[in-house]
C-alpha cells in the first residue's frame, strides 16, 4: 500500500506539471466561457491540488465499490468465489478508502493555496481557461495501461465518440494478466463510458464498462463470464482534444461469483 501511494503521488505530480506552464493566448469558440491569458498566478498550484484531490476521491470511491460488491456477494452467494469468499476484500477496500482520503487531503493545501494566489492577483476561477466546447465532440480513442494489487497488469484500447463535451462512449478490448498462481490472461470486450462533469484543465471523471470476459480461467478453475469495471480519478486536459487520465479501477471478471477481482491504478491517454 505504501509503495502504491508513492507511485500515485509521483505520477500525478508528473502529469500535472503541464498545468504550471504559461497559458498562451489563443482564439477559442464563443462556447468557451473564458479567455486565456499569458499566465495566471496560482493556476499551476491550483491544478496540482485538484489533481491530488480528484485522484484521491477516485481511489476512495473504488474502495467503497469493493466493499459494496463484497457485502452484496456475501448476502447473495455466501462462500462462493475464490476472491470474494475470503476476508481479504474488506482489508483492501478499507485500505483503498484510507489511502485515497490521504491523497485527497494532501492536495487540499495546494488547492486552497492556488485559489488564494488567484484572488491576490485579482483573478477568479472564471478567468481560468475552459477545456470543453464543440471542438471536443467527435471521434476519439482512449488507451490505458495499469496494474495493481493481486498483482495484475492490464492494457486496454477503446475507440469511441464524444457525444458532447462531457460524455464519451466507446467499444473497447483489453487484456488483464491475473496472478492467481498461474498467471492467467483474461481478455475482455466491453462497452465503455466516461463522464467528466468539470470544464477546467483538471476535472474529476467517472467511468463504467460492461461487457464479457472472453473464454479463460479466472482462478480456482472457474470460467470468466460477465465483465464489469468501475473507474474514477482525475482527467487532465493537455489541449481541447487530448487528455491524460489518472485512473483508479475495480475490475470484476465474473459478476455472478466474483471469481476474478482486481483493484488497480493506471494511466490513460485520449486523443
């Protein structure tokens, strides 16, 4: 858990370093509710704080999701499933909530410090450039790499379409290498959704993927069937069309019996 915390911290700082660069003046559509300036004092610190906060919120929410599905599984099918039938899931779920809360709290001083710098320089949040608008609509592709406790590693490819500035729908394929003693490779095909409620450079996002685990073993000799994935974290716009996702995820490879479950962290890039 400690190593994972430092891994999250290092990547968020690296990813958000783009937010401290000068914001160059540019011509934008009238749908963008703000204009860019050469540089807004405190914008970089504010964006970094937001990145930590939203990444922490995403981690905490995946921990809550793990606790919820674990409790539901025990009520519906007590004793079934190799992973959820053990007392390990409450430890991981509570640990994820605790670490996520710590990451979010780490970002609060930076967030409030950035807001204070904006105010002292005569700016408000409305003066920050918006990164949503008509130009963001259309076809796009999301690629993700990550891993986590179990241990496991995953790679995913998701072409899709931006229905509007906030909602992305696509069809994806991916493979997860699960380490249940014999390094099982579990491919999956799924429908993916990503929702971003904010419009600033750094915003929270939430995603839900639903599909089928292709024929393979999840562990304990059980076949993988229905695939369900919950994802949340921070979305960092590098420009109006491209974004970096700092992702926390809970993947379930057999929803009926929870024979395969993976709690992880990763990075995605959408273009």
